[in-house]
């Protein structure tokens, strides 16, 4: 069965729900404002702005309802947290940062080099494997993925800025 | 009037056509690849069929449409087979539809009967899967011929029925489900309006002008977010069970003979219903089996009927779910919503015209499901040791590789790094949605059905010169709208009653 990691202390779920509802409210408000330049009805027929306005308004109303519900709902369990502190949160942050850096590195170094670095980083920093094992697995996985997509499926990978030959 | 014999011969003729399409070396290979990958996805905890299909759609783009959908459908029903392996061996269901299997399957494994549990699971899946494909074959063509009378108003009403499934896919909170569906509708409007050519939410960006691609959203919302959520948990994979003797005993067959029939029929019928996924059918079949059993106390303690019922039903639901998908373009569950997107990407619009305009594709797909089902039986019985060994691969090694695959998949959509950033963005959105208990399936459903619904609405109102009564004056459209409203009301009432029961239970517990 799944084993939970990390501690149970963290950002309370009730607060997270309130923030989430607020974000949805802001998003829907901005969407409704953005529809302003589009035509809603043209000669009695819905124009391009009709569906965005209808669903933007629906989201606005529902987000207010959700916000009220989140505020009114008592904290059933004060220990329930949005995300557990400890190793779990650290891993999420590591993976998220790695993904952003990976996407950036594809532009600079090309797919194969960026993938090798990405896999190595995750295996070493999140998986806590040794250097040799991480390098070996990253190398093999990169070759297999690159081979399947480049030669098997004929995919053209993005041209890197720094290493045009990768 | 044609007799039923003539209709039967017609179906048989079309099935033979389908086999001629499916029995090409290319289609056989990709059918095998699909069911193999589906089993793999089902075996590996942390990866579900929805994420699996989403990740592999980009790989299918280079293939001919029939071949691509044969492979992707194979992943869908193959994953039902694979999920039972981990459920039985390490009490970790590979996907939700195998949770009831774990209740008795794992107990059987602890009693030294892992082999018969796995064997019965594979055989009941095969039998129920075959029955459901027969049901699909018989039910789909007449339903499709009825739907030939559809015009834009009927299509809009049909899409509206599909969109009301948001309620069924909403999980615990209806408000959050509808918000997620609305969010999906908003995303679907980004780009150029197909009717007027006006830009919507583009802000001068050429990439946004091309719209937000379905694959990028799905890869982000389901695959990337799943891995981020799983990063919080440690997946334990301790597999110590020895496997010996895969075939169930004669007594097992006697005990399960009616279970196989019941689970096949029940699973197929439940699979037809919107919102009723394979996991729902598995739970219901398990519950029914326990109720009709002369020894209900054995369930949960290693009853092989429990394994047969759950696995049979979840496989039968796959065939059942394909009926509304192919005939009406309504996906009754999240993985089928992804499959619907795949059909659209390959230029195949599901619905009544699919049977008329692409009979080779439809019957080729149905025939391939027979073949795939047989392949799965061969894959899962002799190769069970191989699948069991895969459970030993640590999640920390698999997850980074899957993430790299996600990036390739997103990039391959339009050979554009912008799509990779979109997938990443939706990965983070999906993570927060999961943590805040917003369901992701309604987003995908709305993203796929939304543009079709909008086009049908605007076309209908162009025909009627802005008169909304066109949806009520046309009988099929009116009937579909009534169905949607009744279904919506019933779902809301059912949720409210469930909520009341839960509150009453909490109150009585706190009083004690």
C-alpha cells in the first residue's frame, strides 16, 4: 500500500481552499473583462464572445459560492494540511524546479543533453541513487527515448542554441 | 422489413470486413503493442490508463488513423488486465478499477493461491471482454443509424448531454466539478474563432492564435500532475509472493460459472452509462456477487468469485463504454474522453456518420478488440512472472523517464517548444487542482466537447435566425435536452441524498 512520507504539519487545507477559490474568482473576473472587446451577439446570433462570457460569468458566480463555502466550512481537522512538510514537499519543489530548468535547457543544449542532465538530476537528488547508477540509467534511458522518437517515429527535435550537433 | 436474420448477416459481413482490416501485419503489431503497453501501465502503480493514453497519443500521430486507434484502444482495455497483477500480488491496485480485486485477490495470494487468482482474473477478463465486444458489435450499428437523423440542433443537444456528465465526473464537490468544466470551456475558446475568424484571448501571440492543444493540457493535467502528487508519497513495492500454478481448479470454475455471466452483463450495461467508469462497474459487480453468494462471509477473506466479478466487470465496461463513444461521440469516462480527443486528432469525428463514412475504421477497431482480448489472455497468463518482476522497479526510476516522455509528447504535437511550456503550466495547474480536490476529467471533457457544442449552437441559431425554440421544436433535440435535464437533476438529488446520509452518520458517530 502507499506509505505516506513527511510530517502532517503544514499549510491548513481550509486556508488553501480559500486561496484556491480566490484565484478562481480573479481568473473568472479577468476573463469576463477580457471578453469586453468581442461581439456577444450579431443579428441575434451568438458571436465569438458569447461562450467565453457565459462561462466566465458562471465561473464568477460559482467561485463566489465556493469562497463562501470555504470560509463557512469549519476546519474539521486542524491537522489536515494542503501539502505535507518534509521530504515530500522538498521532492515536489525539486521536481518542479527540474522541469522548468529542463524545458529551458532543451532550448540551449538540445533534447538529448537536456534529458541526460534532467534524468541524472532527478535520480541523484530525488531518488538518492549513487553517481554511477544515476549516470548509467540516465544515459540508457536518453538513448532509448531519443532512438525511438528520432529514428522510430521520425520526430524532429528542436535545434539547440549552444550545441547544434546534439 | 428486414428480418433479424438479415441484420445478423449484415453485422457478420461487417465484422469480416473488420477482421480483414485488423489482420494486417501493421495493425496486428500495433494492437499487440497497445495491449502490451496497456498491461504495463496497469501493472505500474502511479500510472493510470488516462495518463497512459494521454502520453502515447503524440506517438500515435505518425500512424494511420485506424492503426493509431487500435493501439490506443488496446492501451485502454489492456490496462484493466494489468491493474489486477499488482492488486493481487502486493495489495496495490494498478488503477481504481482493480481495487475490489485486491480485497480478495491479495488474501488469496497470502494463502498461497496467487496463481489461481491471477489465472481467474485473466480468464474472467477475457470472457467478459469478449461478451462486451459482442454487445458493442450488436448495439452500436442500430444506435448509429438512429443518430443519422441529427442536424446541428440535435448535435448541440447531444453535446449538452455529454457536458452534463461533468456532474458525474465531479467527485465530492459539484461546484468544483462545474468550475473545472467551465475552465475547460474557457481554454477551448483560446485562439481563432472558427466561424468569424476573430482572435480570442490571444494577446497578439501567434502561438496562442493557434489555440491550446488538447494533448498538452491532458499530458500536463494527468501525467505531470500525477507524478508531482506521487512525489509526496513513498510507493512501497515489496513483492515476496511465490507464484505456482496459474490455472484455477475445477472447484474454482464451478464456483465462478455464474459469476462470469453476471459480471459480463452487468459490466457491459454499466459501461454504457455516462459517468459510470470501469471502477464503478467493478465495485457494483463485486457487491452484487457478495449479495447473491451463499457464502457472503468468504468475501474479503479470499473468495475467488470476488476476483472474477471485479475483473470481469471492469473489462466488460470497456466494451460498453465504446458504444456511446463511437455512436454518439459521448465519452462516458475520463479515459474515453482522451480517446475521443485522439479520434478528433486523427480526423475521425465520432458519431453516427462515423459508421457511414468510415466503416473500415469502426469495424477494424471492433475486430481488433477481439484480437487484442485474445492477446491479453496470452500475455497475462504465461508472462505473469515478467509483469511481477516489473513491480520491483522503483518508482523513483520510472517517474523521471515518464516526465521526459511527457515533454517529448507535448513537443511532438506541433514541433513547438511553446506546447511543452503549456504542458508544464497545466502540470502545475493539475497539481493544485488535485490538492484542492478539483476534478481534472471535466476540464478534458469540456475541452473536447466544448468547441463542437459551440459550433453546433451557433449553426443552429443561424438556421433559426436567432430563435432558441429550434432546440425544443425538433423532437430528437427536445428529447435529448429533457434527458440531459433529468439526468442532471437525478445526479444532483443522488449527491444531495448521499451528502445527507454522510452528515447523519457523522452526527450519530459524534453522539456515540
